[in-house]
């Protein structure tokens, strides 16, 4: 879904997209449950994905969320890694 440039690559039907997002959500919840550290906020990951779809860049998303650009970079990396594990 998100390519190496951090851009959204949507070559999925609506049904495939929904199924993929369900798998994504389940995976993040499972990793949150199993991990001992800080939990990943699923709503924040969805927000970042939505903003990427809308064409926002990392800097713009960071400014809108009131966090550092590095924080957004890490969220995008988490999103990409999660999709790589489920695909």
C-alpha cells in the first residue's frame, strides 16, 4: 500500500483494501499486546495513512499533528513494515 517513497500505492479493489486494512489492524493490535514497550496508536497510523492518500508529505503531517517529522517517519516505517509482514 505504501511504496518506498512513502506514497500510497492503491492497486486494490475496495474489498481487497478492506480485507488488507482488517489484517493490518489485527497485526498492530497483536503486536501491541505481545510487545512490552510503548503501544502503537492505531488511530494515529490510520490518520497518517489518510493524510498520505490526500497527498500530504511528512513535514505537513508532522505540523498538523504537532509532532516531529522524525515521529511521522517512524510511523510511516511502522506502517510499511506491518504491511510487508502481512503481504
